[in-house]
C-alpha cells in the first residue's frame, strides 16, 4: 500500500469508524440505562397475551365512585374508591386483606393474600405470621384511593395451557368464570368476570413478512450495492419507529416510572431519526452506486438501534390481544418494519462497507517523487 492510500484510510475510514462506534456505544448505553428502571418495575406488565379478562357484572350495583376494572389482560385487578365509605376486600380464606377508603389503602400483613399477590404466579414462601385466623395487622401501603393487585381468582396461573386450549388451541375458549367479594358498610357485593382464550394470529405470516423485509435490506447492500436505496429503506423503517412510539401506551405507576418508560421508547427513536437524516444526506452527496462516505456506517448503527427497539415487543406479532394505542395491525406493522428492515440493513451495511473499502483500495494513487 502506498503513502497516499494509507493516508486515505487513516483520514477517511478510521475517523468515521471511531465516531460511529462512539455514537453507537453511547446510544446503546443510554437506552440500557433508561430501560433498566422500567424493567425493574414491579409487575413487568405484558404487552400482549392470548388470555383476556373482563368484568361482566357486579351484584348489587356498587355505590357511586366505586369501580373495579381488569388490567393487563386479567393479570391485575384495580379497585378505585372515590366515595366516603371504606371498601374491604377479603383474602382467599375470607380473611381481611385490603381496606380502600378516603384516607388511602390499608393492607393486612397477616393475610396470606398479601404475600401470594406479590407476584403473578403466587410462587411466594409464606412467613410464619401469614395466618388467615390471626388478628389483622393493618399497614398503610398507599395514600391514594385506588389499588392494584394480582388477584389469582381472576387469571390463569399455571405455566401450562388449560386442558381445553391444549385440546384445540385454534378455537376461542372460556377458561374461567370468577367471582370476587367486596364489603362496604356491612353489605356484600359480588364482582363477577370471565377469562377467555383467543387463538393467536398465524405465525407464518409474520415470519414471511420479516423474511421478505430482511431480504430487501440485504439485497440493497450486497446485490444492488446501492447506498441510496439502503438509505431510502432506512427512511421507511424510521416511519415504523415513529409509529411504534405513537402506538405504545404509557407505563402505569409513579411519575418516575412513567418518565423512564417514556424516555426508554422515545430516545432510541430520536437517535435513529438523527442517524437517518445524516445517512440520507451522506448518500445524496455521493454517486448512486458509490461506496465512499459515511452513509454505510450510519446505516449500520441505525439498523442496530431499530432491532433494539423491536425486540422487547416481539410478542405483538404472536399474541391475539395487544396493548396498543390505535389499530393493532399498525402496532404489529411497526414492529415488523423495525425488526425486518433493521436486520436486513444491518447485514446489507456490511456489503456496503466492503464495497467502500474496495473503492478506497482501487483509488488511483500517487507515485512518490524520486
């Protein structure tokens, strides 16, 4: 290699490579930093499920200001009390468990339900004090007039599917019909509901779309070797990234949890948008089939971040009930674009980088003067 070519490599490829690696490391680290508090949030609510629960009736009718609703496809129950009376929720052995009133929420530390309801599967060792016959030991757990908990009477707890679903998973099944009692001022109310199974969408369709998108991205870099086409596909993936953010519901919980959850979704999108803008600008400044410039590096980094965005939401593609803002098909399409084009362009960018390296090596070089 002559002196001119060596300088070209040092002054062209390596500085851009270093900058892009720094951007990728910082962006991925920031995403992981933001995602950590959200993933550690108690409950880890599902984004999609084949089970779905609902409240069907309350007998007698609850007083004004008191309501019960199902959250997260039946995983949790939420009771809100904006009235003046205290609502009592019995545990699984009819022992006192919760009291929700104008002053907040009290929970009986001697109730087994206090510990069983801490997780979705109820796999919790009970302390010695957990005794349904013991005198209640009330502890204030919230100053709010609403409370959410995993009530195991309302959702399917086993790791295996119900027998009727295993027998015919392609049909809708009524899995549970449940009743949860409430007490208000010596009056007993019965909240009744159901848990249903809905068959998931065909997995082959998602796999076919993912494969098709990935093939297009790979072909742009290895077959057609077009930086401009790859940048255009990245713009299309950006549309999926924006829709992904718009269709993602805000996390529930404390203000800190909501902010962290919002940033964990928005920050990767903003980084991808910035990288895409730079990639398109770089691609327009070079010949249509050229391999020089910074565009291949920018496309590679943006593609990786697209995959990072899509991976936590893969369940949207293979579950019947989806937690999303707007049409479900739109949320699914966004994930398909992120993952399919992200994976395809990540591999296609390798072809563009190889072409770039070859273009640099084939550049005419100067012969040092004797």
